[in-house]
C-alpha cells in the first residue's frame, strides 16, 4: 500500500520548508513510512482531477489504498494514530498531545497567517501600517502564553509528539519577522525540532524538489 502525497511543483517559499506538505513529510519520516510525492502546478491544483482529492484546490493531499485525505492536521492525526512515535501510548497523554495539535493549528497559527497575508497582499494599502502592529500584538500574546507553558521543558507535554511537530512548523512561519527572537525558549524549541533526523530528511527532500525546478 503505497502512500502518495502531493506538493507544489514550484513552492512559493523557495524551498524553505514552510509549505504544508513539509508537515506530512516530517511525520512520515518520524514513523519510518515510505511515501511517494506527486508534484502539482498551481494550474493543476484548480483542475478537476486535483479538486476531486482536495475540494479547495490546495496541497497536501494523502492517498493510501483508496483512502484520500486532505488538510495537513487531519493527515497527521491519521498517520500518528496508525504508527508508533507521534502519539503517546497512555490514553491521557495521547489526548493531551492531540489537544496540542489543535492548539497549534487553531490558536497559534491563525495570527501568523494573518501576518503573511497582510505583508504580501495588503502592504500597499493605507491601513497596513496600522494593521501590522495589531497582528503582531496578537502573535506576541500567543507566544507569551506558549512560552509560559513550555518553560524550561524540552517538549510541550513530556516526549516529542505530533503536537510538537505541528507547533514547530507553525512557529517557523515567523522566521524573518524578528518576533521569535524575543522568545529564546521558543527559538530553542524550534531548533530542537529542526535538529531531529526525521526533520532533516524531510527538509532535504522538499528542498531537492525546489532545486530541481530552478
């Protein structure tokens, strides 16, 4: 049963590993599951064949033995529930890890996406200079809360989990903003995630796609 995921043919992040297929690649590398990647262009993403897999015309998608999934969080939960390594065996710890998956996507990520949208799509609008500080304030509030929870711990709740995987990828979206520099414990947390061998393999794989497109 071969796993096939989709990824950008030419990633807009220029190989920085910020596209959401990186999350799925990393998860599959963590559990030691081989996979294939089908690259899609922006044009192909809007065509019926891809929309049949992903109704909103995005990436990534996940296909395995007739099962088709979309949304990176849902894909990660599926992988984590079927393989050892991304969710604890203890039922309560497992539930907490899943809670952190949702927290990464629903609480921490939205203001970081707002910031990206504002920078790239609203930078020439008259309200931009007033809007950006408000977004940054929302981000800092969430980072204050996250840093307070993490403290001096290595991971969010005991051992590394899918919650940490998602949270690290979300925090990476702040690279270059200077915001994360004010949170040394969170910066170190992201560094620990990026130091994992599975992360390095996933990053190298997606970077190879970008380099091949040059």
